[in-house]
């Protein structure tokens, strides 16, 4: 599991770099915070990946199913 400092840095990165609302996590600690962060990181990944696929489809002129 990440240290408290690592989790604080992760929250800041999610907020500052990816625009995630971290307010719901402000009072979480330990495993609850780690689980929240993992879910948020997965959501960011999915969002960014979908945007990349859309951009690639737009550039290639296809329907995005490849």
C-alpha cells in the first residue's frame, strides 16, 4: 500500500493534472483512500483512453471500432 505522503501526492496529481474532484476523498484514510484513488485512477485512464481513441478515429476517418 502507498504511504500517506504518496497518497497525498496522488490526490494532488488527480486534482491538478486531471481535474478530478477529490473532495469526496478528503476524509478517507488507509485502505478506503487507496480504494478511492484506484477507482479514480481507473476512471481517468478510461476517460483519457476514450479521448485518444476518438482522436485517432477522427484522424483516420473511421468509425472507431478498430
